[in-house]
């Protein structure tokens, strides 16, 4: 069955575009059922409309709590038959209200090699620290900020000449490959979550290899 994605965006939506393009090329067996943004002016909404995908605004400022905002998101996502939620440049912290509605099916892309540099301004954090390699991570979302089990990561070099803009652009180009590929792993049933049950043990994602092409 084709994976029905609900993509949440707050800004330019280039990762959303990468998903739409991968679907159009036949590289991702999914459909984007709805795009939701907390920002009415988000360019990601225009990208959705241009692709003929329903684009919905849910204004977080109109809701009294994060939980009430997430309940609105869940209602929109369910209404559109979503089975997997993608946070693609979505600048809100999500709550258990969303996570429990889509267990192990909320995916985030973050512009660092987690667990390094979680939270905001990851690329600036990497430059300030002086690391030689940076990158991006696709992971399942849990109750923490950028703490959930890793699905996949990609590495880019940090160059001596880099500023935040040049490093962010190099990472973003890899995000556009990594996110659709990780979603295809989910769509093809190759992603499973392992929990040992031991207190304090992290959940881990196992990704089975893709069948090799003939
Ligand atoms: C990306 O770097 C993503 O990892 C981060 O915000 C940026 C969003 O870019 N969370 P876009 O909106 O997909 O263009």
C-alpha cells in the first residue's frame, strides 16, 4: 500500500519539494496526502499547491497550549488519511498528543550528526565547536528534542572557509537525498524499531537492506 505522508513545514519547504520530486521520479512509493504549516506565508504551502496537494494552515498562536495545537494537527492529518508524519523544517516542538496518534511514524530531518548539536541553529553550533565534519540525520521523533532513534545520516566536510550559509547549503543538499531515501525505506517496510525493554535503554531503528536491483 502506498505510504500516505503528512508533511509539516514552517518555511521554504525544500525538503518537501525533494519528497514531491522523488515521488514524481518514481523513487519514492508514497503520496503526499496533505501539507500543514503553522505559518500562513510559508513557501512550502505554495509548493504543495503547485503539486496539487492540499495545503492547510493551523496557526499555533490561535491555540492555548502545545497539546491543543497538536490535537488540531492530528485532526487534519487523520482527515487526510495520513499514516506517516514528516517534520520537514517544522519549527514547533511536538507533544505526546501527536506522537501517540502516530506511534513510531513521526519522522524528523535535522541538520547535524545527532546526538551532536540538537535544537536550533545546528550549523552555527557545528562551526562554533570547530568540528571537521557535519551532516544531517533522519530520525523517528520521541518525546525529547532531536533525541529519537536514528534512521539514517549523511556526512559533509566543514571547510575552513565556511560560514553558516555555506555549511547549511552543503548540508541541505544532502538532506534532499537522505530524507526521500529514508521515507522509501519506511514505505517498503524495511524500517523496524527495536526495544529491549531494559529500563533506560534507547529504542533503536534497524533498516533492512534494499533488495539489489537485477
Ligand atoms: C532544514 O535544514 C531542516 O533540516 C531544518 O530546517 C531546514 C528546513 O529547510 N529542520 P526546508 O524548509 O526544507 O527548505
